[in-house]
């Protein structure tokens, strides 16, 4: 067995393109609907979980286009990925997720250690706001440095110590905002999305998807919390009073996102933010990424040119002296299972240069299956001698083979003449001076 994992080049390219496409859609779609943008970001996280499986299943689906000049753009081919590189990728993802979970557990312990609020007026107001928002789960109120909430810690709301001096409107505005976070379990959603994105740490653009989710989460929370007060102006006034009472710029409204309070207030008041209109740029990126993703599903075929010898008249061939016969190393193929099923495009392994230099001969037995459209999937080495010399060239050649969709002639098998889909082939690497083995097929 080899220490590499052979996957298609198309799989890697499409994985990066799909993740970039999801991010660009999140940055430009549903700009006026925060609830829909929040739901889309969660949906995109779910799609990223299933994306590798979907691409692996659909790797055999492609179209062919007879453009010889574009044959170099074809992505149907095995790319050897060292196992140590795969281990490094998963190791970084596991380490990032372990750190995120450790931080979440640390925050939960710190919240549980905060002193409880024993003010009857605050508790009564919290119960009233919870009832108006339809929040029926038990909750706890704590005093802390800044206002925040956490469903991971058992539905807890933290208020600053200055909350005892707040006006009723200010207290209701902050409590309503935190209760909406608890009802939607926003901190759990942020943690889950982060755990998914950590597996795509090699795609830094997905950080924009997380930021977009948090921004939409805060804006939709503002919309829902404002319904508990007589008007949006009362909600904004309450939050601004809470911000004014804080000794430092806190994260009263933007605890999880860190986004600017002023920017969200401008949206609430209908004030257009002065910034560059990049919507068309993002839609342009979506179009380009979508077209590129479609292009990776096309297999370009190069047409073979007729040789000068075959195009010459028959009488002219008699007077042309052929080149002297050279003895070259050979790669002989023999069918061990699957019958005499001939590929439409037979990619033959190339004799490795280091093996020629060291006069090394050997063989490789490879096993693989065919998809319904005649493509090779999951090639693997089941025997080789000597080990580690010829396996890679055989796997690369076999992975690029293509068989006809339907066999040109029926092959008699025990179940009634269906062409075999499970093949085992032996490749013998023979130097020029070696005698051929018995029963080998050239």
C-alpha cells in the first residue's frame, strides 16, 4: 500500500469554489431581511457539512466537450495527497474546535460563578418581558461587568451592577434584547457555525460568512426586542441610556458580534450608511464562481492528429526507410479479474526514471471499480514488488482511464452477460533484456 490518498483534482477545486460561492451569496443576498440572512447563514453551515460527501458522490458526473485546445483545463485526474498532509489538516481543525469548546466551557463556569440578582423590581420586570416574548423556560439573573446572555450556561442573563439605577425603559430594552438571544439560542448557533468553519480553516473567506451571520443575528434581535416597547424610539433610547451609563464602550447590544451600535441604530432609523455600493461586485463574483464551478464539470477531449506515416501514399511508404529498432522498457498489462474489458482511453503507466537508472523490475496489482458512465473510482494497490517503486505511476494512470458507457461486445459472465464493473489488473515493469513471462498480455 502507498502512503498517499488519490482523489480527483476536480474535488479539491469544486470544494474551494462552493465555499467561496456560499460566502459571496451571504454577503449580497437578502440585504433588507435580517431574519432571512440569519437563516441562510445557518443553512450555508449545514451545506458545508454535507459538501464533501455531495462532491464525492457526484465526482463521476461530467460532460465532454471536443475542444482539443482546452484539453489542458480538464480536471478529471487523480491527485496524490500525502497522508501526513491529511493528518495535518484534520489536526489543525480538531485543535481549533477543542479550543472553541474549552472557551465555551470556561465562559459557562464564569457565568455560573457570578452573583445572583436579588432585586425584586428587576426580577419582576424580567418576568414581564419574558412573558411578552413567549419565553417559558426557567432563567437566572446575574450581576456582572456587562450585559450578555447564554443558553449554553443554562439560560442566564447578566446585567451590569448599574442596572439597579436604570429607568424602566432602559431595563426593558436590555432585557428584551437578551431574552430574544436566549429564545433563539444564538450563542449555541454561533458556536456550532464556528465548529463547522474550523474544518475549512484553509478557506479564510469563510470568516466573512460567520461575520455576516452575527450581524444578521443582532439586527433581527433588535427588530424582535423593539416589539416589547411602545415604539422603536423607546427601544433605542433605552439601549443608549444603558451605553451611556457604562464606564467603557461595552457590548450591551453587540455582545456576540462586536459590531458598532451606531451602525445598527442607523439601520433602525432608516438612515442610509455612507459606504461603497459593492453589491454588483459580489453578484459579479457569484456569476464568475458559478460559471467556473460549471466549467469544472466539463471534460475537454483532445483529438488525435494523424501521423505523417499514416497520411503518406502506400507506394511512397515502400521507399521510406524506418528508424532503427530500439529496445525500450515495457509495461505489460494482464487482466486478473473483470474479463477482457478494454478502456476507451487506455492510460498506460510510465516506467519511473529512477527505476530505469537502478535497473529495477517489478509488478503492481491494482483493483478498481467503474461507474455507470465508465469512469474509474477508488483504485487501490493490492500487491506490489518491490514496494514503493511503481505504485504511484500505476494509480495515476489507472485513475485517468475511461471506459465506454456500454461495452462494444457482450462479455459472457455467470449472471447473464452484463459487463463487469469490478476489475483487477496486473502491470509488469520489464527491462529490454528480460524475457516475457508466460501468459502476459502486451
